[in-house]
C-alpha cells in the first residue's frame, strides 16, 4: 500500500512512499516512508519536492491518503522519479532580494 499527499482543490498529488511501521508498535503509528531502495526522508531531492509542494499548496486542503482512497484519474501526479523531480524543483526556491 502506497501513501500520497493530495491537494483537494488543485487535484495534484505526490507519492510519499510505502508506510513503514515500528516493529515495537505495529499498530497505526507510521514511522516513515520508503521506496524499495532508500528511506524517503533521507533523500534531499524528495525532501525538496515535498517542501515545494507544501509551499505551492499553502492555504489549501491537503490530505495524506493511501492507495484506493482517492480516484487516481482525478489527480495530476507530481512525479518523484529523479528526472521529473529535478525538473519540478529546478530554480526553486527563487532567491529573494532583500532591500
């Protein structure tokens, strides 16, 4: 089962990864997300994608959902694969000019 962050208003989503639960507390506590080869929170590019997504969707309704909890055809995927993620965050954040 995969987890996603969706924006209800803009109908965009990003993949968060597969939820990993603590073996000492296998209940509903999610400790982190990972793909098949790395922990997502340890990946600078994926962190930047997430922060940009959060910044672009500030003041909008965001929901963390699992596969099957939304209609996939209704949402535009912001890709987290390396090439498309690099394109998504290119030139972000824009440097601020402080007067």
